[in-house]
C-alpha cells in the first residue's frame, strides 16, 4: 500500500484563524493590519497573514506589558 505524502506546513492563515490562534477577536487582528503592525497579503476579498509574521507581532505585544 503506498504511503500518504506528508501534509504541507501552512505558511499563512486567515484573519479568523489568526485571531483563534492567539485567543483574540478578528477586530484586533484587523486593527493591527490597518495600523501596519501586522503584515498581510490581500488575496481577492480576503487577507492572508504569514504564520511567522503573526508570531513576531504576538511576541512584540507580549514584551510591552
């Protein structure tokens, strides 16, 4: 029986997925995007946020407490 190919690691998430990953709401993610704190790529009518960019942004917010 042939083995299943490995699933690719995701490099980007939607606004809704980004919010769920860090435990906030989509409004906070969009606010950061529009303030140019969180890079995002526009894909048609939606946005994709790089997982590494989300981590960096989240880490920068942790340090400000």
